[in-house]
């Protein structure tokens, strides 16, 4: 399995609508570089369930924002960018198939479009998530990895904190990523919305 750390210096997240890439790895973002949403943040226990063995994820559910989406496998393109789901499948999300599967030890990454030429897409409301929200990832082995949101941040593309987003604590963690920020007709969205979550249960 290829760890995210092995991609340092080459990983970009491509957006098929054009110009919506997560920038190459940079220095850790300074506090003023990110806007963090922690509204209604409940305390939760630090205890984390035992990690699950590797198994492909097949569906992601986020009830608080109405997401119930199939997951497809994503690979890197010839320029080292993670290819997003096709724009003609706006209801799909995807995960990096050579990375950590959700629920296994490490940081799993799932991405989806904010919108496409046909309208709002699967992660259109991702930025509305708040700390404490639940995320369920169904897996091919019949288990469901249950995550709790720790934070929601918006990072400018030219100050994207690669190590913070793709690094991990060794615990099973999840990142959900989509476009965000202001729109520019020349360069597309100027930021990325990143959801940070930790495994808190197994179904």
C-alpha cells in the first residue's frame, strides 16, 4: 500500500472542471492561512476503536448534509495528480485506491466535486459540516467505519498545508476534500474545503 508520505512533492488533486488543483506540498499553514469551523463542538472521548484491516470502501454517508454516495477508485494521472470522479458522475465520490482505506491505520482521503457544469455535486454542502458530525463509510468486507468530524477548514490553494492534510497520527483518520473559496473565471476555485475526522466506531 502506498502511503501518502510517499507522494510528498508530487501529489496534486485535480478537478475536472479545470484549474481546481490542490497545490504541491508546501510548508505547514500558519493559523491565518486557514479558516476553521468548529460550531457546536461537543466534547468526545479520546478512546479510539481498534483499526480495521484494509478493505475497499464502497459508499459514504453523511446524514447531516444529505450525502449518500457510492465511492469509486481513483488513481494518479500522468502528472501525479489524483484524478477526480468524472464530471458526468456528479453524485459519486472517490478515494485514492493506492492510499489508506477508510478505517485502516493511517489517513484515508476521499474527494468529490463541489459542482459540475450540470449543477451542485456530491460535496456541495461539505463546508456546512461542523465538529461532532458523523460520517459512515461502508466497506467491501461488510464493516462500516464510523468517523466523527474534528474540524472543517478552508485552505487557500497557494498555502495548502500538505503535511497537515495528508499526514496522520497513526490512528485511523479520514479527510474529505472538495473545492472552496471564491471563484475565478481564470483559475477556478481559489481554495479547498478539508474535513478532518477520526474513527470513533465500527458497525
